[in-house]
């Protein structure tokens, strides 16, 4: 009976640790006033061949959602200062 509360605490702590790790492997911290404007982030993603549908700030990155050259749905994270891709993800293509 006492195992359940301990197990729930352990699982919750693991989830928080994993969330922090996922955020950390995207973009390093940069002050917001150093970020490129959203229209520049869109231009950089389009120059890489992405058909951009949505862009928003997420975990210190520009998060770009759209389609790659093959028509697969993608989510790409851009460094907010340089505009370079830091983490491409095509996990959305598996949801079709």
C-alpha cells in the first residue's frame, strides 16, 4: 500500500526531469531582444525548402511547423539568434 505513493512520486519526478532535458537539447538561452524577427525565421525555413504553416516561440527556439520537400509534415526548431536548424523532427509525418 505504501508503494503506490512512492511510485507516483518517482514517476512524476522522472517526467519533470525528461521535460527539462528535452527543452535543454533544443536551443541554448538567448535574451529575447537578440532573437531574429519571426519573418526572418520564416524566410530561413523556406530557404531550407520547408513549406511553413506555423511559427511560434517554444522552449527558447523558433518552432516551425509545415511540410518538407517530400510533402511530409514536419516540426523544425531554429536557433533564435542564428536561424540555424537545431532539431528537425518528422514525427508528425507518422500521424497522417
